């Protein structure tokens, strides 16, 4: 602002304004973060705790998956042809895959509850079956949102 008004670059006013602007740019976000953490806004401590726990559990599951998948191939690597060792490694990885999915699901359910599964259950299936299918889905969703129709179907009498 002072430079725009014609003040020289080395004037005390310009230096003061630049210093205050820099200080504000550093202290204001710091004060906001302090206020959020101090007064436990947004439950950040809970979010951080759950994120760290989920990350650690996922890392352990991934490490176990890597060891179990790679171990048979590494043990057989020198005694059998390389292609057979690769096939055995792939088979071990595929065999462990369902257990890995169950473990990840259990960790998610333990940390986040059933909310993880609730969102996909409420979404409509997404498949493109042409204009007729879109029209059927649109009509069905309109019927589902029409409160008068729902009251009539439930036997509550005509809607006012």
C-alpha cells in the first residue's frame, strides 16, 4: 500500500507494513490451530488417534500379506524354476487375499463402526441400461420421494 502511494522501498513505513504482514501471515493460522486444539473443536484428537491406529493396523496387515505372499516363492526360489516360484507366490497371495480383506474390514468396523458399510448400502446400483432404464429409475425415485403416495400405500388415507 505504501509503495503504491509512492513511498520509497527502504522507508520505515514500508518495512513496518511488510513485517506486520509477515507476522500476521504466520501468527493468524497458528492462533486458529491453537484455538481448535485447545478447545477440542472438530474432535481432532479423536480423528488423529483413529487415523494413527488405522494406519498402524493397515501397515501390519500389509506387512503380513507381503511376508506370507513372498515367503513360499523365496523359500522355493533356489530349488525350483523361477516360473514355478512366481506361480507359487501368486497362489499364496491369492489364497491370503480373503483373509486380508476380512482383517481390513474388521479394523474399519472396530475404528469407524458400521458407517463404512452404510454408504454403499444406500446408493443405487450404477448400471447403464439405456434410456428406458434411466426412465424407470427416475420414476421409481420420484415415487419414493412422493409423501402422498407413501401415505396412501401405508393405508393412512388420502394426503391433505
